[in-house]
C-alpha cells in the first residue's frame, strides 16, 4: 500500500516545439494523501495545468515526460499503456475543466454525456445508468433532473453546465478530482455556489482535490496545502497558513502584496511584481524569478537554489532562505 | 470643489432581439440609469456579466446610440432624447476615450504600435508634421512604460500586459480628460494587474484624468475608485462612496456580492460565512417584474414583484434602489 494517494517525484516534462525545447516542468514533486485538498497557484504558463494533466496521462503533443516518477493510487503512470490509462481516467481520477461552455459536447444531451461515463466504467445497464445520472444531478443541486437529462448544453446557464461537469466527474466516485480553474469563467455569485458545492461533495464522498487556480482567495478558503508554481518549478510549498502568514519565497510574498484587499481600511498603493513572466523558451540560467526579484543576489543569476526546508510541510527554493539558514548555522 | 464632469440621466439602451411589429422584443441592456462623475474622480462600476456595465460605458461615449436619456459632458448636452439633441461627437472624442477589455482583440494586428497610437493624432490633427507626430507617439509610449524601440513592432510581439499599455497609450494620445476603462485588467495575470492598476493611478494624478472604471472584480474596483455603482440586470441598484459601499452596503445584492468574494486570508475565510445566492441571473429578454433582483433575493415579498423600487438617496451620497433596505441588517 502506497503511503500517498498521489506521489510525483522529480517530474520533468518538456514540450519540443519547432522553436526549441520548453521545459514546462522542471523537477516538480508533489504528494497528496487521501481526502486532502491541494491548491496549485501560479500565473498562466507556470505549469500548473501541465502537472495535473500529466498525472492523467493527458500530456499533449509535442510534450514529453523526460524524467521523474508519477504514482497514483498504486499505479505507476510512467509505465502505463494508453489502454490501462483509460480505465483510470474518469474512474479513479477525473477532471473539471475551466470552461464549461466548451468542455461539454454540444450535440449530445446532458443525459448521454453523464451516462457515457457510467456505462464505460461500471457494469450497470442503460436503465441503471439513467437512474444513477438522475441521482448525480440531484447531488450537484440541479432541479428537475429528469427534464435536464434530455436537454442539450446550450439550454443551460454557465453555472449549471459547471454543475453538470462536476456530476460527470463524480459519476464513478473518483479518489481524486482535479479542478482546473473551475470557476474562472463564472460570475462571483455563481463561483461561490460552485465552491460551496465542491466542498460539500468532498466531505460527503471523501475524495482528494487538486485545485488549480490563480486566485489566492479561492485557495485560502478551500485548500489545506498550497504549491506556488513559477516557470515550471514549485518555488514554495506549505500548508495554507504557512503560505499566507509566513511566506518565504519572494514571489509568494510579491503575489500576496499585489492583490487589493476588500477589507483594507484606507487606500494603500499596490506593490506590483515588476517585469514580465519568464519567456519559457529562453529561461534564465539560475533562479527563474531572479530577473523580477527585488532581493536578487549574484548567485541567483548563476545557479538554481537548492530546497530549503522549514519543518515537515513547508519548503521553498530560494537562495535568500538558504543564506539565512546558513548564517543561522542550520546548513553547512 | 467637486464639479460634475459627466451627468447621465435616465439613460436607456435597448437592443432589438427578434420579433416583428407588436411582438418585437428588446433586451433592456441599460434601463433608466442615472449617475454623475466629478472631475478628477474615479467612479467604479461593478456587476456580473450581462448586467450592462460595459454597455453603459459605451453608450455614455455614444459608441452605441442611446435609446433614450440625457448625457451632459462638462455642462454641454451631447445627447438628449427629449429635446432631440445629438451633438457632433468628433470634438468630444478628443476629450472622452476608452480602454477596452481584451488587449488581444482591440488592437489591429496589421498596424504597428506607432500607427495605432498615431491614428488618433492624425484624426484630430494634433501634429503639424511627421517629426512632431513621431515625438508625440514616443512621448505617449513613455507615459505607459514602453519606449521608442517598441514603436515599430506589431501587437503580436507584445505580452498581454504590454498590449494593454499600448491600448492605454492609444487612449492617451489625444490628451483626453475622461477615460472609460472597460475591464482593463481582467485579461491579465495577477502579478501584472497590480502594475497596470498603479499606472492608471499615476496617470490620473499626473494628468488630472477622470475615470469610469468598469470591472467585475469588486476588490480591484474598491481599490481604485472613489465611488462605486453596482449594477444588476441593466439597473443601478446601489451607488456610494467606495468605503461606505463595502462596509455599510444597503442593497441585498451588494451584500451578497461582497460576501461571495473569496478573501485571500485563510483565518478570515474560515471564520466568515458566505451568503450564497440561489439560482442564476434571469434572462434579460424576460426579466422579472418589479425589482429585478427579487427572484434571488432572500427578503423579497409581494411589493417587490409589483413595484419597481425607486432610486433614492438613503444617506447623503448613498443611493439605493430597494423597497426594504432600511429593514435589512
């Protein structure tokens, strides 16, 4: 029995584009226990989605896994064939996409699309699958399920479609649910509904969730652990409290300072992170954040910092912390 | 002394949506909206998608011809449906500008940055010769943190944040007094958003600009605005000083909007309870009678279904449209 539900070790993944190799993931390690909620935050192109998709064997061409091991629920994803992968996908691990408008098939009814998953992964017959689909719609809070099953995606609103997506994802009671920016395309009041629903279902079904988002507000309220990604690396990893109250990496600190707070008493000027995100085709030699970092040192430009650990759950990759620990006499 | 730069009275914008003769249907995108903006201030406009905030901004500039209402700019009437006044907009276009939401779609991919910024200069004859024109373009690019190197490049060579800067430089090229900022940061990455927000603030200070800042993100709007208006299904439901609005909101929709925003602070997020609104925004083709919010409002009663709530000043400078605002705590 594996220790963790998800155990990714030193994953390296590159996209071999005509313009050159893009190192989308560079030495990424993540582990997740059953029933845990992990948030992955980062800007677009930082590799958050790629990490999660590779766990489902969904790396798109010209992407290629070039190192590391991926383990999920006792399966070694590296060695699995496409045929075996299919048995897991939608069954033990499923995915909710960002855009509910485009991720449902417009020419099939909602019922078709939910039943498809059930028929594929269980030995239920058509009638039982139909019943199960009805249950699922009720579970995700959709009224008149019988009527909805016969409708097409265009007849539903954005929030409803996202509920249908969740119903499909949960059809086989997966152990892990990957939610890739599930509420970015939705309005705030609908977002609140969907997040509430996800947390409720998590408590009910006990699945683990990987929540991919760029919204720090969402991870603060939902997640137990957070991985902050920048340019294909996890620059900081820790529990939610550690990340929000004791951030160690300059990028994490910058992110927290750059968002306006609704409960701010007076007008404070935002502190932006200067510069632009990394060009992944020509990444800097050392720490990828160094060109935008205020406290950048010479060594940051030359070499990638090693991992500095603070306790069991919290680590970061930053020379500043390495230096502080060295001066504190903790590291030789 | 605050002086009203823009006044909008009973502005309406109906879009035809099929049907003939008597059955002709309309989407009331903006329905009876009144507000004013003082010189040098920022008025924020928030609401969910489809509530009419973008349409309000565009109608205000007469990019869409208003269906009815009155628009006054700097004490000059530029549109009045009753007196049938329709001013020639060309001179006003110099004073009123817009920055669009999507920096990927709002710049012509076949024009260089210099031409995009220079087009406005040509139209309004702001440069006597080529040299002057070029200098003016470079000056505009500097103002938004770009430089002369960028002038001869095409939009696709820029990142999202830089493109938005080009969009802002284009708007600034005519030395406007008033800019409608239509979701200028929602297409940008979080770390870039703060840069652009700060730039808007700096430009405002330097050139005394007046903004109508439209966004769906209430925390950003609160940060940048002096006053905030909240829209729902084509109506303004509440308008107040930004601090007042976020601390002592009166309308139940504003309250739920504020509580629905996830707070980036785990301790507060865990302790606070959210007001989760039931259901979806009704279709604007077939809006509910009376108060538009009543189908999702926890306090709705018969009166809300029968009467459209009046737009009134509940406290000084705090406007609200709700029958029961004084009973809701």
